[in-house]
């Protein structure tokens, strides 16, 4: 009888452990994309949605070369700005990288 009592916690632990592993596998951990260095030199072309837009179309530079694509626009918004929030809400854009001051998005136009 004592052996049976000792097995109950072990069986309960073996039943809970796989469930905990399954649930933890479903949780997404945020990807660290921020850059802790000073902002790189950026080539701003124009406001993305209007001339006064805080979100800017970005041209080619040493920093942006790996993010440019012939089927999309590279757009930079001041990190945490309302312009960034509305761009994400309007377009469903996903963040591709960040610097200290700017968050970058690739917006397909084809």
C-alpha cells in the first residue's frame, strides 16, 4: 500500500509534464530585433503615405541593402510613433528590423 501511495505523485508528475511541454511549445517568444548601436546612415526618399508622413520610404544604403526588394517598399517609421501604429493597422505590415530610433517594414506592392 505504501508503494502505491508513493507512485501517485510520480504518476501525476508524469501526466502534467507532457502537458506543460505542449503548452510551452505553443507560446511564441518575441524575436529580438532591436539594434543597440547608433542609428545607421539612412536615405529617406519621401513620406510614405503623404509628403508629411512620419513613415518614410527608405532608399539604398549600407544598412538597408539586405532589406530592399524589387517587389516591395522599405519603409521606416519612428519607433513607437502613432504613424507606425496606423501603418501597421492599415497594411498589416510586420516589423523586419529596428534601430535605436526607427522600425522598418517591407510593404509589397505587387
